[in-house]
C-alpha cells in the first residue's frame, strides 16, 4: 500500500464529514459570531435574524455576505439590521416565501407586484413556479406531519430539508388551512403545465391563478 493510500485510509477512519444542510440555526450563529469576534465585530440579534431570512439560512451565502457587512460597519464595529436590509439581497427562496404569504393572505396586488419584480430581475417563470410548488409542497407536508406529532427536527430529518425552512413553514401553517394549501398547490401545477405547453404570458397566468384561488377560498 502506498503512503498516499495509507493517508486516505486513515482520514476515512477519523474524519467527520459535516453536511451544510444539517447545520442548524444555533450552529450558524456560532460560526458567524466566531468570524465576527475574530475581527472585532458584533451583530445585533435583529440583524442576524434578518440575515438568516434574506439568505434562506444558507451558510455559504451568509459567509459571502459578511465581508461587505463588515466593510459597511467598519467604524462602529456594530452590524445593525439596517445595514443587512440595505446590502443583503433577498434570495429567490426568500422572495418566493414572501410571495406565498401574499397568496395565502389574499393580497393580490402585493402578490402580482412581487411576481412582476421577479420577472423583471430575469428570473425564469418556470423556475419561479418550481420554487413556489416546492414551497407549497413543504407547507402541506409540514402541516400534516405537525398534526401527527412530529417535531421541527424530526420533520427536517424526514423531509431532508434545512431546519430553518421547517421552522418558517411551521410558523406559517399555524394560520393556514390544509385545503387552501392544496388548492394553491394544484393551481400552480396547472400554471407549470401551461408554461410548458403554451406561449401564454406568465404574468397573465399567475394573475388568473390568483383570481381563481381567491374565488375558491372566499
């Protein structure tokens, strides 16, 4: 056995592979605080919550955002929520999360406005719809699993979803009806079919979806 193979074999025995998907909110906070403290910075709790929200709790995105947050707060060494709001762009997942809330709260103007914004930023309609479908699927699954006594951790493990996404889903589904979630999900499946099989305008399809959904849940 060569020396190289011996090293690989040893590493396999002692190394622990850590999946970024398995890293929870508490661990992310510890990593962020360690990075900031090593450079003499602090982050307000509200700012950290906003950072998690804007990045979808994606550790890679968070660590990429930290340098510009530190640069903007260089004099005070205090990173506030206003700096995070100004400098950290919402991820598609976060925009879709807001869009889902607009849909379920029947805010048609807000929903249509956000959908148009996403189209204007060159997001592909099929991609937007796919993330919407995925989010509603998660809400439906979470609603059912919570009803059956599952905890946040067990839901995340069962669905293989980041714990922070499950946390947000659990908060949302408390005020949402399962039947309404299913209606929205099926309506978005119909949009997907239309997007793939016709040349209809995506904004028109989404507006028709909203009008139909509002009529069904009224």
